[in-house]
């Protein structure tokens, strides 16, 4: 799923997985992502406003849940999405791209037990993995930086740092964010991390707070 080389991504100006997700999914031909993943968007029934606001404005999941909320009130969809301003077409596009966790909240809101830095045992923080490896050794930011010889003194709460190519990036050398899928033992490809997976990773502490024996 990672299709592009690191230098190709840099030339495209792609320095974060959330940006790459939008580029990748906007080019996804006609398949329904949820069907491809064996997932299901629940339809019908009453929605509360709080269920809509759980997703960030502009996200595919927000557009889909907002449309369901509107319909539950007898109203038509009204949200734009990406480049599409027509609400009905925007909803159709968003439904192709939205990802709804079978657990309700991504990974049930938890951190997997095996999501541990292989070098220092750091846990409950953001981890990175080598590019183009689906389940390589995971490393925390300091360990990835040490392995790659990169400076992360300016890394922020979202896991972004100053890129050697300009701007800010969530990559540390050849290391990219390690976002577990909801199937045990694998990580999403960099170009395919769904929006809720991006948010799950971004909300983790960037630097280690506790460690386990490895």
C-alpha cells in the first residue's frame, strides 16, 4: 500500500500521513473503502449532535455522520467535502473514504499491549517504524532519531518536526508513524492510514513517559 518512495513523497510535498491519506483516497477509483475493509457504516436510527462532533470538521466521518443526523431530523445533507461543494456529491465521496471502527472508537480508545519501543521499552506514546515494512521493530521518537542520526529537538505534540526538505513532517529519517490496524500484528501503510487512525496516533504523547523491560 505504500507505493511511493520516500524521495517521491518529498517531491510531492507529502510530509504527514494525514495529508497522504487524503491524496491517496481522493484517487481511489470507485470502490467503497468500508466494503474493501469488511466494515459497515451503520445506517438509520436517531443520532445525537455529540455523535457528529466526535469527528473533526471536514473529515469524511464528520460529513457522513452529519448527513445521518440531518436525515434523522428530516433534512437533506448540507456539508461540502474536499473539493466537492454539492452536498449530495460530497456525501457520496465521503462515504467512499470514511472509516468507522467496528469497536466504535478506534482501537477501542486503547493502546495495544504490543505497542512498545523495541529499543527502550517505551509505551503509551507515539511510535515509528521503518518505511515500507508492515510490521518492523517499533521505535519511540528518541530511539528512531538516534538510529537515523536526526535532530528532533523541535518535535511537537502532534509528532511533527522540521523537515530537511522544508516545512514540517511526521517522519524521522526513514521512520514513519506506526499506526496499528484493528487486526492484531500489523500496521497501516503510510498512504492508507484512515482518519481515525491518524487521530489516534496524534493524540498519543509524543515523547516517552514510561518504559517496560524489553
